[in-house]
């Protein structure tokens, strides 16, 4: 089944404790991205990657890191999480960079930073 | 500053009625306008999309109306059903490949 998977689905952590949210897609997509979803703000892009070893900042990159060593994986790293990073996070992928390529989303990771 | 403004925040419609959600954008360079549907506990999924060379696109009960001069576009759901209850997001994109999202509309269809 073609899909985007994220792990973990739920995570409660404390301020300053490094964490990684994994994302993997099995559709051979070139483009992957991370979003955070907050009430009243819609989805905001954190980072995106147009191909292996190519990553770029989105609208809200502060406090986050990403890497794209393999085409299928795009982990999101929070080196020192803070309470304002409590949010619902989505990984997404699409075939290429054409605007009309459909973007597929993972099921989301709900992160709480205490 | 939000570049895509979506209204209303929430909407209650009777079964069989028409649901209408509106979006307005500022950047005239946007040339792709998708709508996404999100059910609780799930990621958003593409519902329907339009490019500015047409004024309307219809897929089943879902229609996008696009007004380029007013920089507005809207989603119409005809014969709304309880299964349509979800959060709907409009978005817009230009040549930088990034989607700019509206804040979302929570739609409830009352049986």
C-alpha cells in the first residue's frame, strides 16, 4: 500500500530532551516536507526537501533540523524542544516539484513538550 | 502574515444542503489552488484543485469557483452528507513549490 508513515504517533517529552520523529514514504517520491498544524493557523511548512541531500527552510524552521540521506526517509529532529513546539506534526511527500503533483500526508505526530 | 484567508472558521449545514467555504489570497503569483479534506486523527488529503486558467472545476458533488480579479476562490459541496463532516483547508502555491494554507474550516453536517 502506497503510504507515508510517521513514528511515533504520540510523544510527551520535557524541555531540552532531544527527539526525532521519523518519516518514511514508499512511493519513490522526490519531494518531502514537514508541517506543523496549530489551531487557527492551518498548516505551516517547517522544512522541505526536493531530493536526496537537498533540504531547505520553510516558513517556521527555527528549532528544527532535518536530513535527507535516503530518498524514502526524512526525519525531523528537535535538538532542544521547548513548550512552543507542542503541536501536531505532519510529514508529506509528492512525486516531484510540479505544483499539481498531489501531496500525500502521513497520519500525524502529536507532540507535547512540558 | 497569513497570505490565504479562509472563512468561516466553522460551519453547520443540514443534510442535503449546500456547504460553501471561501478563501482569499494576496499574492498574484499564486497559480495553483487545492482544497484538502481532513478527518479527525488523519492527515489532510487532496480533495480537488484548480488552476487560474479556468473559473470553475467540478468533481462529483464538489465544485471550486475561482475569481481571479477578486483573488478569491471557494469550495461548494452540493447535497452535503454527514460523511462530509471534516475540516477543510484551502491552499495556494506559486513557483517556489510551497503551499500556503488557510486556517481551516470545521464543517459539521447535521442529519
